[in-house]
């Protein structure tokens, strides 16, 4: 019984009101031009953890938008409801020890870095890349704002 409950949680987490954020679950995920395996593959994502915005739900399929603005359909099981973010903007972004511009810089992140997203306060977000974690300005993270 517990195993069944654990399996149903990810699916229920993705049956929420759109738009919402999710991440690519696998190292390779097909995006299709329509909501079925009958439709041709338009793009293959090769970046586990990439944040995407879910903008429409149709049975077991999700219409997603990626950080470049491209939209297409992926199977629900290809998405993880866990929040992630992508570093955006010009130049490096500081990963700080605390949510403040005065916080010590722990690492510097280049645009394109993908990581796990924690809580955000409107200015700063907790952000983890591998075993490194700290705080990043929210406006430097795609996937950290309102969907």
C-alpha cells in the first residue's frame, strides 16, 4: 500500500493548475509537435533537471515552454515536479553564503548552469548545483519566478 502511495505522488503533483514549473526528468526527453507518440519528435532535450514551464495539460501529456521560448509536448512521466532553475543573464552570477549582496561569494555561476531551486523571497533564491549550495539573485534564475 505504501509503495502505491509513493508512486502516485509524482503524478498528482503534476495535476495542478497551469501554468506551473517542472524539470526534465531524464537525460534524454523527446518533445513532440502534438500530444501523442503518433506525432513527430520536434526536439530532444539532453539535459536532466532543465526547468520548463507547463502551460497546458492534456491527459498524459504536457505542453511545455523551455527557457528559449520553444513550446512542444512531452509525456507527463518525462517531467519531474521538483523545481529547478537555469542561470540567465550576462556574465557570471554569484552564489552567495547568505541572501544578501554582502554575503560571501562561495562560487561563480556562468549562464546556462542548471540546479535545484529552493525557497525564494522575491529577491534571492536558494540554489544548489551538485553538492554546492547558496543564494542567487532571483532575477538571474529562469524558473524561479511566477510561471
